[in-house]
């Protein structure tokens, strides 16, 4: 959760989607590497040097050239997928807590299609608690969940880099206070 708009009775947390610097970086690096592999493989097939900084015409097309062409093609498709998720801003949205209307609204953008916009709406009376899930280690996880009385658990934090421990605790406590519900730890 990056930005918070808060008027006394409405709290809105904006969620960053896939338009992050790291995603731009990896999509560009994967595209450049894949293009190099693809051009090297095609150079070995056509016996024309398509890469100016190397002599890839010396590669034997079978097996090296065909494998490089295959890896290059797969890499191009992977980078295309990453660029499309960036363009569509998958995962972006907001969490809105409105005491005036008595509602909690969770909105996210998904992939294009019938379910592009995911919008969950709950009555504040249905909310049982706010739960914090913290797992340290090689792949740390620091997430905030909205727990409903009918035992549904809905994530409120963004996917990707974990937030600082102090930020997670502070945001969860603020949301629990705002909704006047219990704060659970895991």
C-alpha cells in the first residue's frame, strides 16, 4: 500500500500494480537477451552475420543454432508477456474503507476479458478482524488480510516486494482501528 487518502470517515489505500521499476528492468533485459539469442540462431541458419559484435555465422545450425533460436523465441514471448502485464497494470487498485456507507471495497485490475475489473464489496459488520501474516527467511512474506465472519480471508497488500515490518504493523493497526475490529497476528 503506497498512498493513503483519508477523510475522517473514508480511508482509501492505493495499491501499486505491475508498473514497477523492477518489472520494466526485467522485461527490457529479457527482451535484449532473447533478441541476441534469436539473431545468433538465425545468423547460423542464413549464414549472414545479424549481430555486429560477434561472428555467429560460425555456429553450426544443428544443434547450437536451433537451440539458440528456440531460446530466443521463448524469451521474446516471455518479455512480451511482461510488457503486456506492465501496460495493463495487472494488480493495481485500491482498498476503500467507508464508515459513512458502512462498506469495505477492494478493487483490482486483472487481465483483459470479462473479469478485467475485480471488485469485492463487504459490509463493515461482516468484518471479523484484520490479520497480519509474517514469515521471515529466504522468501519473506509480510501481508495484511481482511478476515470476514464467514471465514473468508482476503489479502489487502500488494504482491511483490515485502513491505517493511514496521510499515505492515502500522498499516494493519490503522485499518483495524479505523474499522473498529480486532487485530490478529499469525
